């Protein structure tokens, strides 16, 4: 799931009050001598032509190998990793801290949002999409921007499903994973049919303040789960350094949620993450005791430490 920062708004969406981007929101992207966009080494913020008729917004900072890629949850722009004004208890954003010891990049998927008026800086795409669409976009983006691998992939919520699919499809490119309160395909069988319908409906409907945003991201949950399961059936999971961070505090549900739905959601979510942890070889399981769903905003230092640990372990292999 990616029930979005429900402190202030609806699912999958962080509604903050102020701006203050660490990564600028526009401008021309750097090009190499051949005129091709390159985010290989320098600080970078701009759109990249992925070769499929669309441009995606990408921001990169820092240096070193492996490169860390930050994948956001459903409907959430890439700068939820970069903005100090979104943090619950102060401190420094994840991207700023990771850039001190690694090359780190984040991007906007089509149809993502932040505040009302702050929509995706990437070109729109037909909706609904699937996890496979997302993975293909990210692969094309990293290639077109010449972002060097191998990659440590960090995925929040539904972004956790996306990076796991990427790792399964392109194992030679991925050296580590950090799953931040991830959505796992194991969750669906833990719901009754009507509760699953409610869950998907809550995470696929309109968002307050974005009623006129026709490009709003919608993901086909069932098809995405099937894609993940199909890819995993092709062979054993690669044994790479991995951490799963699990929220310690319950999600704040919106008023439109059925009464007592939290009593259905919370145990299913936790059980699915436990099952996911058992399915991923050599994974470190960490409970973020003071965090809700957005661990990167409630306890960013915990996410940074998980990334540092995985980067260090990949360098020692």
C-alpha cells in the first residue's frame, strides 16, 4: 500500500504546506559532448527523453558506486525524499544525507503529486498503469540519462513492489534493496474479497485538491501482483543485501474508510511484510517504532542508516 501521508490528506499523497525543494523543479538537463542527456556524475535536475515519446523528471546528487535510486509510493512525487519541510520531527531529508556517501537519484513517475498545484514534472502516460510499465520506464530513464549501475534500489510502499520487480527483471543491474514499509503481493489473500475491493478503491479514487488532474496516477493492483508473481516463478531470487523497514505506528485512515477497517488493514499489512521478509534471502527486518507509513518523513535517519548499511555490504562483496 501507499496510504499516503494521511496526517494531512488522502492516500498515497503527501499534502504539505510549504515548498523548499532540494532538487530544482525544472531547467535544462546537462548534455554530454554528443548532445545526449547525462546524469552520470554531476549534480543533475531536469527532464530526460526516454525514447518512447515521453520525458521524465530526474534529479541526482553525490558521487560513488553503487548508485542509490529512490522510488516513491503511489501518486507521490520524487521530492518527498528531498524536502525538509515535510519531515515530522526535523532532521535532514533522506536524499541530502545519502548524497554524503553515495550517488543518489530520484524521479517523478507520470501522474504523481505533492501539494495541490504540485503535480508530476514528468510527461503524462495512459492510466491505469502496472508495475511492469513503471519498471520499463525506470529502466529506460536510467539508460537514457546514463546513470551508472549497479543500483541500490530504495522503494517506499508500492515503490517497494516496483523495485522488487526491477530487481527480478534486471538482476545484473541491482546490488541491493531497501524496502520502506513496502506493499507486498502477499497481502491480497489476507483480505476477504469485500475488504480487498475496499482497499483498492480507497487507493484508486480521486484525491482532494486534484479533482481536475486528469493524469493522476492509477495502478492496477491485481495485474501488478500477477506480474511480480510471474517473474518470481522464473527462478530463485538473487541473494543480495536487503533491508525491510516496517512501520511501528498505524496508518491514519480517511473519513471515507469503512468503520473499523483499520482492524482489518493493520494485521494484514504486517503479516504480508513478514511473509515478504521470509521470501527475500538474507533480508534484515527492522521495525520503525516511531513511524507511520512514511518512515522517510518520520524517521529519515533510520532510512539513511539502512541505505548506508546496504551500500557498505555491496562494496564488501
